C-alpha cells in the first residue's frame, strides 16, 4: 500500500515537473523553477554529508569552487560539459581537504571550520585577481552547447535549462538512494550515530567522513558549474555567497535530515514561496522564510517536515526482504 | 615600512584591539552562561551601529552619548534571544549555531529593509582630529573608541569579580545545576547576562560605526573575530581576552598595512580555521581553568 | 605466550587513580573472569584493552604485538571484540544494521557478496535469539534484548578475543542461565573470553580463571575455587551477589 502511494506521488510530481515548459511558462518563471531545482540538488548534496553526521556551514565553498573551476575551464576552451565535470572534481577536492579537519573537530566546531573555509575561498577569489578576475569576476562564459542527441537551448530561462536542472536533481536523488542502500550508506550511518562504536567494529571513521565530504562537494560543485553556465558570469560574492551555505542547510533540515526526498521538496517549496510570493510584494523580506524555517526546525521540529509524516520512512537497511 | 610607520601601525592596531576585546567579551559571556554560540553576534553589533547612525544623523549628538542609547535599544532583543536560547535542544553548541545562522539572516534582511544596504559611517567631526604622542600621531577617533571600550571592559571586570551579581554569573557558567543547588538564581543571572551582553554589543556597534563603514552583511566578520578571540583566550577569562584582542588588532593592522584592506577578511577566516584546528577541544576547554 | 597481556597498566582521571599498575594475562581458548566491587576499575581496564583509553602507564600486547597506542578500529581488526556494560547500539538503526556494520567492515572472513553478509548477519541474530527483532529499531529493544544485541555486535567482527562487560547483570535469573550457556558455547567455538561479571555465581560455573580487582589493583588471581575461597574476596563480596 505504502509503496503504491509513493509511486503515485512520484508520478504526480513528475507530471507537475514536466509540465511547466510545455505549457509555455514565462522565461522568468522557468528560470526560477530551474534555480529552485538546483537548490534542490544542493540541499540533497548537503544532506548526503549530514547523513554521515557532518554538519556543514560552508557549502558555498564547494559550490563556488565548482563554479570557478567550470568557468575557468570553459574559458580555457574546454567543452562546457567537460568544464562542469572538472569544476565538480575541483569541488570534490576542496571538500576533501576540509573533510580532513573532521579528524580533529566535531559538531559545532567542524561547522565553524567549514564556515571559515568558505570565507577563505571567497577571500582567495577576491584577491587572486590574475586567475579569478578579482572582485569583478569573470564574464563571457560560453553557454552550454546543444548536445548532438538533444538539441535544446540550455541558457537561462529556457526549457533546456529547466530540463537539465531537473535531470540533474533526479540523478543526484537516484545516486543518493543508491548510496543509502550500499556499504557506503551503512558506514555513513554508523559513523553518524556513534563514531566510537563504529570504530570498535572495525570502521575507520576518517576516510568515510572525507569521502562523504568529497561526494557532497562533488555534487554541489556540479551544481555550481551548471549555474555559471546558465547565468554566464561568475563573481566571488555571487558564487561564494553565504546563501549557498545557509540555504541548503535550511532546506535540508526543514525538509527532514537524512530523508531521501525531504530536502529537495523543502528546497522547491521554500525557494518558490520566497521568490513567487514574497519577492514581488515585499522584496526586502523575501529571505524571511529561510530564517523562520530554521528557527521553527530548531525549536519545534527536530525531525523537520518529514518528522510530521504519519510513520517514519523505513530505514534503507531494514532486515526483512533482503 | 619605516620604523615610525611600523610603530604607528602597531599603536593603531592595539587601539582597535581594545574594541575587539569588548566585542568578544559580549560574545563569550553568552557562551559561558548558555553554552550557545551566537553567530548573529556581529549582526547585532552592526544593528547597534545602524541605530547609532540613525540617532546621530537625526540628533547630531556626540557619538559617545549614543553608545548607551544604542545599547538600550537592543535590550528587547536580549529578551527575545534569551527566550530562544532557553529552548535550544542538545547538543546546544550545534543547535545554537543553526538557530543563530537563521537569526543572522533575519537581522541582515531587516537591516537591508530599513537602510537599503547603503554604506554608513558616523563621520562625526569631533572624532576626526589626531593627537601627537611622542613621535606617533594617533587618530583621535580611535583613541576615544579604545578608551570607551577599555572603560566598558574594566567596568565589566569589576562587576564580574566584585559583585554578588558577578559571583552568580560566574557560578552559573561553571556549573548551572550546582549553582542552582547553592540557591543562586540562575535564570536571573542568565537574563541579566543576555541583557548586558546585547547592550554591550549595541554600544560596541556605535563605536564600530565611527571606525568602519557599516553594511548589512558586515556582521559575520565581527562574529568570526569574536570566535577567534574566544578560542585564543578561553571562555570567561577577561585579562587574556584583552591580550588576545590587542594581538588580533595588531595582526589586522599589520595585514592591512602590508597587503591592503582586501586581505583582512581572508586573514580573519584563516585565523579562525587555524585556531579551531589548533585547539580542537572546543571553546569550553578554557573554562576548566 | 599469553594471547593478551597487559603490564603495569595505570589510569589516572585527573587526581583519581582508577588503575594502579595492573598486570593481566589471558591465555588462548580460556574463559577468564574479572570480578570487583563497583568503581574498582574493571570497565576502565576494558576501555584500555579495546583502545578507547590510552593508559597513563603500562603496555598491552595482543598476539605478541604491542597495541597500546593503536586506535580502536585497528584493535578491532586485530581480533578483539567487546560489549558495553550499558548497551551502546546505533540507536536509530535497525537491529539488523547494527550487526551488519561489523560483518561488512571486518577485514578477515570478509564476504564480498551482499547476500552472504546478510546471511551471516541473520545467523548471528539467530545465535543471540534476536532473529524476529531484525527490523526493529535498536532503541525499541528491552534491556535484555539490547544486551543480546551487544553480544551479536561484538561477534560480528569475528573476534578471537571477546571482552564482555557484565553481560548477565540486570537480567532475570532465566536470562542469567542463558548467558552462562552462551559463555560455554562461545568457548566451545574456540573463542577466548575475558568477562566482567558482578555476580561470581555466573563466573564460577564457566571461568577457567578468575581475577579480582579492588580499587585499581589485582587482589586475587587463580582458579575459581581458590579465588572464591580466599577470605579477602569473601569479605569484599559477601551479600553483594544479589545486587548485580
Ligand atoms: N572517563 C572517566 N573520567 C573520569 N573518571 C572515570 C572515567 N571512567 C571511569 N572513571 C572513574 O574510574 C573509577 C573506575 O570506574 P570503572 O567504570 O572502571 O569501574 P567498574 O569497576 O567498571 O565499576 P562498575 O562495577 O560500577 O561497572 C570510578 O571511580 C569512575 O568514576
Ligand atoms: Mg563497569
């Protein structure tokens, strides 16, 4: 029964997601929804790291590294598609480096370290002008070329960019689901729940934590690379902006930590409420929902929205039927 | 860099350090009593600065007179902060960080709404002159800020070490339950700590606004500075905070003198990361002394 | 040479000396019992042996390799498994996953096929009698069930030496009987067991040797009959048995 409900909900969601471009949305709305989907990806990537017990306040670092990496590679005449992958690898590397800090720091102090790390990269982007273009950033980033087998226009506000963000989110969700059911997911959960106990069972926590950082950083950086190829500029204060650290954190905790669909759902909901309902009427307060959502979660909803569902979603490693 | 300029830079950094000390004390007071990290600390200071600017541009009063006014203006927020912090789930360090990340966002939005993201400075003429001291020329504004900050720090030191209230606050921060068992009114101690800490933040904001341009997103850097100082000095150790604050002010001044102001934020973030890694026991580690 | 050997182990917590120069040796395929009043340092000794604590003085050898400074995961991989006096499962994971972790990440007797890992997990759950609880969350278990889960988790890494911390305490008489049978079965399988028990009735039936710890020092060491007959032990324990 439950399974059918989920499949039904999935189909409805898929239909809703496929419809907007077909029904002739205004490009601005398409752009908004594409961005919301990218935030969904970012929130899911953030949640992957949280699944391994590591709370990041610095995902802007990974997003921005991906954005700069992809922009530089693209400007260096790599195919934009490969450039995005290179940016992803740069983000994974950058995330792995700060993951090393988890050997010494935990919880709030690791979170502070990631916060500082994102500020460091923002500072580097500001100051290393020869490479990053300094505060003005880089312009003239080429658009994503149509694929031979998929002739779509992927620039901002087009159906192509919408489908691309959607496909990317679905791929990351599928990978996340796969990871939860694999050895990786088992190790991540063990490290998260009781690191010491896990290590008594032969699990060396550090490599798993670094791996979680690298994976999460990789997906976030891919999102960054996609983003710059849609907006076609990159600036330190744009891509290393604290919002790319705060928003995935808000969305994932509000949607439900460690759940598969919660973060992406909350990302879509919060972002669209903020941009569609608040931005047009009270623009200065359009970020209000994020701050309020965070406060509500911390004080009243320890499990996020997913905690409100009637019964907890089954853990991926349930014993029966496997 | 000539010797005089170096001395000049050191002196001016040390003066700035006195301000940092005041700011960090307000942060670590809340931390020691509640075990909560207030990421919105810097935003509160900026808010105090904007309020000070607002009063100043409206009244033309001397900025020093506006320090207590801005401090008082933040008192209602202190009660809100305490109400929120009382409800934090465990682990408090982490949940407070998440909560105040949200509060910081809200404060920035409010400031954006009220002051439209414009850069503001309390450019009072009474602060612009400079004073010769030996071979050094010290900016009068900085001297006044440092003196005001030191006065506040000194007053706080006396209050914490010499009064009943101070004993209650120190006992509460050492061990809440034990303090309550000894008949200390820990709730009252906590509330007054919040009130005092936010009043100090608001006042510090006015001082800050006479030195630096305000902008709504500028708070995070102050928060990071406060955390660095708290790591260096340990929680609740006033004299070490002063030493650390002056050191940090000097480091900042040297950075700016050598490589320009663009490097300031980067250096602050690097200092924070390095300090966290070097002192991996957590901030409360300093409390056992 | 003994399988596990500790020499001159001391542990200070601030001013408190929890262990004062303890020497221990556990021979292969034996069941060695560790007795001692509350706070005598038994769990502290286990924490050192499993790598959670670094002793302030002294060394530990396992199979002749020195392991005093090794991290817990390396010690686990050498073949030492342990249970906790107060069970410490992964509370929000299923009982099945709790055991699957050790089965999946052990370096020896590793199964490469997930099917085999699952079968092995089911087998272990069967051994401790938790097969029907596989899908429950660990925090839904009763105390007795959690103790069994502890045992299954300790076994999941295929240890050669088991450190069991008060497996029988807090259980009903029937539960204790079961624990005694467990000890015998585990020994039959060739495991070496170093077990803390509060109740020496449990240990007297299964142990080959008993050690008694009091205020951080070993005060008796020998065959159960010898040790339990010694006046000092009788004095320390009289009437304690039923509290355990
Ligand atoms: N991590 C620690 N920090 C400080 N003191 C500790 C710590 N662990 C144990 N102790 C102290 O060391 C002493 C020995 O404790 P331990 O847990 O080893 O006793 P035990 O023999 O296992 O007792 P019980 O029968 O109650 O389990 C006790 O006084 C205890 O309070
Ligand atoms: Mg014990």
